[in-house]
C-alpha cells in the first residue's frame, strides 16, 4: 500500500471506484435499468386493471397518479440497496474484496465510491421511470427540486443500508434474508399504495417511525405537490437516519468488520 500524506484525498482512487460501480451496473443495463421500468409498469397495470376508474381519488388525486411516485421511489431505493449490497457481498464471497481494501483508500473514500454507484443508478432509474410515467399517464413534476432531492436522499440512505447489509452478510443466503425480511417490508409498508392517514391510529404511529415512509411521501410531494407530512419534516427525520447509517458503515469499513480474514 502506498504512503499517503496526512489529510490528502485520493481523488483518483475514489473516482476509479465510483466509475467501476457505474460500469458494473451499466454492463447489465437490461437488468438494472430496463427491468425496473418493466416492474413499475406492471405495478401500474395491475392496479389499473384491478380498480379501473372505480377507485376514489386519494388526497384529491387520481389513484394511479397517487401511487405512481411511490412506485418510482420504491423502485429507486430497492435499486440503490441492490447496487451496493450486491457489489460488496459478491466480492466477499468470490474472495476479491481485497482488490478494494488494498489500494490507499480511506474508509470514507470507499464509502463515497460505493455510494456514487448507488446514486448514479438510482438517478438513471428515476429518469427512465419518470419518462415512462409521463408517456403513460401524463405525469408531470410539481416540484422538480424536491423530486431530485428525495431521489438522492433515498439512494444515499438505502445505498448505505446496502453497505451495512453486505458487510454483515457472509453468504448469499444471509443477504437474501436481509432483503426479504427487512428491506422489502420497509418498502411495501411505507405508504406506497395508500395514504398513512387512512390507517388506524396505532399503525399511523408505527408508519411515522419508518424512514422509508418519508422517502415515499417526499417523492409524492415532489411529483404531485401533495403529501401526508411536510417535506421539511421528512428531511428532519431522514437526515439523521442517513448520518447514523453512514457513520456505522464508515466505522465498520475502518475496523474491517467481517471484511478482513
């Protein structure tokens, strides 16, 4: 390992790691970009066929338009989680994680490199799905700044969780268990297909403890201009959650938790 000057930033190494992560998902764009678009389209198709035009508006918005931003955000965060988690866990199982750990990269530089890939993939998926929603539903963007902000926040949060999950998991079965029993429930029980105000009081309280709820709700505000809570309140909840997740990820990378033999 090369000697680094104290306080210096390895911009080349960090950029190379980010570029590697982007190249990795772009090499299989049919799975990482096209597949999410098809999945989002299937969700909308199923709900359109199931409810037709008989479903009452939600928050004064047509039901399909109401669920569209939630489906977009749910797809975005699942892809962000998958990008970081799959990259690390595959490298660990195949035994080539040393290729990432040996270069003169500080733990925070490794963290940033992986997050660059997750955010890039999320933004690309968001743009593709948003274009599809515009063509299929005429869905516009009420607040572009908030829409982009929530996509980035969602990608950062779930990308960080993906790093934690992959560092903790030592085999694919453990990674699958985390995805199926933690990430998927958090995504589906977050107001994607309903308004939290329609839930019983006890479930409303539980929902508001789920950071993913604010990601879905924030995306809905960005696209439709309506939401269950203020976007600023969402930032106040999601912001500290992101800090905690990234701080733990940085610490695990620094001590080599489950990364070094």
